C-alpha cells in the first residue's frame, strides 16, 4: 500500500526519471538538433513553400492575394521575354562553365609546375574572386565603352581596327558580360584544381615516367581521370553559379539592366524586376519556381553522373 | 507626509509635461535619403515645431532603392509614417493598397489647390479628391556647353530655340576622330535618362500627336506623329551622326566631362552640374517645333497622409502637410534643394523668371505635361527598347514603334485589373 502511494506521488515529476539513459540522450540530441532544424524550417523551407503558394496567386504587395490557379505559369509560357531570358540563362551556363573550367585547368596545370613565386602568382589569380562583383562590373563597364574612354576600343582603334559596340550590341553583349564573370571565378577554380592536382600521388607520375609515357598521355591517362571528383564538384558549383548570375549583369548596364533588348537578361534578373520594380509578386514567384525546378533537375543530373563514376 | 510627497511629485510631473510638451502629438514623416532633401526637411520640421509646440514630427529616411517596398510593407502592417513622400507616379499603387487617404476637402479645398498650384498637380487627383500635394516640382530643359559652342563658332548666348536649330548646332559641335568615331557629341542620346520623357511628352506632341488618352491608359502614339518623333530622335544618331547611345556611358556623364555640347536633363541635375569647374554652361527652354509649339515633362514627389493617421494625429498630419506645401516651405526647399516651387505665386516671381538657370525650367512648367505612369520603369524600358531596335537592331522605325505601343498598352492594361 505504502509502495503504491509512494509511486503515485513520484509519478507526476517522474516521467523524465523513468526514461532510460539512452532515451534521455536521444531527447537531448533532438533538443539541440531542433534549434537549427526550426531555424531552417522557418527561414528556408517555410518561405520556399510560401513561394509555391504565391506562384498561384496574383499578389502585388498592395493588393491582397487571391487564387488564380496556373494563370501565372500560362502567362510565363506565353511570354516571349521568358523564352529569351531562358535562352540567355543557358547561354551563360553553356559558354561560362566549359570556358572557365578549361582556362582554370590550364592555368592550374602549369601553375602547379611553377616554383618561382608560386604563391604570389596564385594569390594574383585569386584576387578577383575577393572583389565585389558590383565593383568589378562597373570597372569592366568602362573598359567596354566606345572611344574616347573605353580602354579596349582605344587599343583597337590605335591599331586601326574599327571599334566594337560590346555592351551596345545584341550579339556581343552576352559574351562581354560573361567575360568578367568567368575571370572573377577563375581564382577559386584554380585553387580547387591545384588542390586536386596535389592530391594525386606523385608515385603514379614517377611510374609513368619510368615506363616512358609522354606528357600528353600522362595528362589523359592519369591526371584527368584522377581529377574527376574535383571536376564534377567544379562543374556543379560553377553551373549553379552561372544559372544564378545576377550582379554582374545588373551592374554592367544599370540603365538598361539585362539589355540591350534583353540580350543579356538572365532569369534571376527577370524575377528581380518582376518582383521589385513591377511588384507582381505572384508572377515573380512563378518564375522562381521555374528556376528552382531547373536548378533541381540540373543538380540531380549532375549528381547522377557523379555516382556513375 | 507620504501622501503630500506624492502630491508634490505629481504636480511637478504635470508641470514638466506641460512645459516640455511631452504630451505633444508625435507624427512620423518618411522620405528617401538625399542629402539636400533631408536637410531641407529638417529645417522645415524645426520651423513647424516652433510654430506648433503641441506637435512633434519625427523624420525617418532610407535609401531610395527600397523606398517603395518599405513604405508599402510598413503601412500595410499598421506601422510607418503618418505623412509620406511619394512619387506622383506611385499614387495609383498607394491608393489601391489603401495606404494613403484622400485629403479632406474642408482642409484642402480643390478650388484653392487648382488656383494656386501648377496644373500638373492634377496627377494627384482621383475623382474629386486630391491624394497629396507637392512641395517642389521638376521640369526639363536643354543644357549646353558654352565653351564647345564658342569653339565651334556658335554664339554661346544664342542657344538653339527650335528643333531644326538644335540639329544644326549639334552638327557643328560634334567632333570625330580619323575613323569617324565620335570623340565629343553634339547632342547626348540617352533614352534611359530623360530622353524617354522628352520623346513621350514633348516630341510626339510637337509632331502633332498625343502620347496617350483616357487618363494615360490608352497608348495613342502609334501613328504618323509618333513615327516622326521616333525618326527625329533616331536620326540624330543614324542620319546626322551627332550623338551615339551609350557614348560616355550616360548622357549626363558625357556632358559633365565636357564631351557633349548639349543634353536634356531636369532640375534635379543642377546640383551635380553646379560643381562643374572646367567650362561654363547654360540652360535654355526645350526647343520648340517649327510652328513654335513647346512642351515639357514635369514630375514631382508629393506628400500624402497615410491611412494610419487617425484622430489627433490626422489633425496634426494635416497641419504639417499644409505647412510643407506652403509658400514659405517652398522657398526653403528651392534654396536648399534647388527644386522649383509647386505654387505659381511662389515660383513665378520676377526674380525667379529672370534667373538664368531657374527661368527656363519655370517657363517649361506653364506648358508641361505629366505622364500618369502605371509602372515607370517598365514603361521607360519600352521606350529604351524601341530606340535600340532601330539603332542597334536596324529595324524600321515604323515596326519598332508598333511593337512599343503594343508592349506599353499591355503594361497599362495589366495595371487596370
């Protein structure tokens, strides 16, 4: 009887003490994990879901949102600007990723063999990566100006070559915007490539040289295959970077962002303008969802390729 | 003993309250950061508080880039200003969002407003109600570089008065290098600057058309006059070769650097051009057409009372709005910011009219038009693209104009929903 009474008294506060040590550890662990988890849910996932919801409404900041179904998506697919922007975005990707990887690999490959002032040269290549994209875009904007102030055109015309329109041309503008973006990313890619090259055991090279393999064969048979994880990482990383390109484009032509005639406008800039200058939040959310899907598909495909390795 | 202490402290408290005006109604005023505007408003608030010790005005400012978003978000959340500064072109958005309230006719009679202010203030009127009043207005004029004029053999005191004279002067003042590249422009071409306003409200009218009808909700420039206006503009580069879009990046930069003889810009540029040391410049009314017809584009930031202001705050807000749109405030604003007074009487003093710089801008106000933008940036983009299609893309002006009219009409229609 007294035992029962004792247990009844202890019961209310005893839920915790009745748990085993293992259970307690689990609860503690979840207790701590909950903090970043809640943070992520509130800061990341909740807005993401809200963006999905917004994409089926006609919210404009000032007007309350009302459900419009797939209206925004229909409008998007019928919008010639969207398809132009879509093409541009992929042009940044298709041009930017291979070119930047090729250049950075070549630089890293030869820099790896340079002993003289190695760290200094490496630092020089890395420097643009530390620079603000906005500041860089402004400097390049002036490089591309027509004479008398554009450095590039001044050089061209001093050699008697006709000056080029660069940013004022629908065909030259996109490569012209891409150049500083590639240049800025080089430093990072070179460092990663260098680390990848250093990680390849020297013994492989020694064995190959003893066997009399040519430098070209060493590159093809040893260096490149062993560099594949690095390469895949850089491909994924720079692809996402080029798909999300924004600050370079916006700042290199602030008076006509994404111009001329939308020839340099990427998807992110279109989203920005729809949301924060036209205030069509619902339509902008629909564009964001499309960008999300594109990024998701590309990342999944690339992860798949990585697994096939 | 204790009770008496308490009584004494309460009495002291009441006395302090009364003397320092802690009981005063506090209202909040919001505007964007621009050095001289903030300075002018600080002066106005000080003067207003001196005259109205029972009202305290708190000024909040933040960067222009986020201005509209922040104001909208704050007011809708029940926070934010009681009196707010807004660009006239945002009025529809602010009304649609129930962010600003109509001015009470008892406090601000329409007849008085229409009698005292420049007619462009009607852009703040919806139905019978005014939704805000400006302190200052801005208009456009032609800036010209006297040094380049003199070097080219033109009379620096006789700037172009008509469009033909403008083209002639531009041809004389353009300098090119051996390969024909422009090294100093006769006239700046910058649709992203003020040229789109010049094209829309000035050139189209001067070539016999009207840009819009039905309170600027219907595009009407896709006709002979619009075509002539566009061709006139693009011919400056294509035919006369007196300017080049993108030259020196921006028109105002080219003029500032002394590499453009003429540019069209607004009163808001006076501060920046005022610091030019390298050459002397002048201002003249926008050129007339051959028949002498002139037009101009005027714009302004208005002050409005938000839907948040109620009761005694509303009364205080009305008092404050009255003060900041008074002739006295306009005088301060003109001295500090350099913008023109919105009231006729305050603006058109003999002294101002004869002023070599303010004079041409003020004359422009008399016949100025104000576009009721639905989405100014998007509508500007339409004009930029229209000109780019002709100049960069080599498209026929007629086709480009038709595309522009269609694109702009779509923007206007979407805003109506």
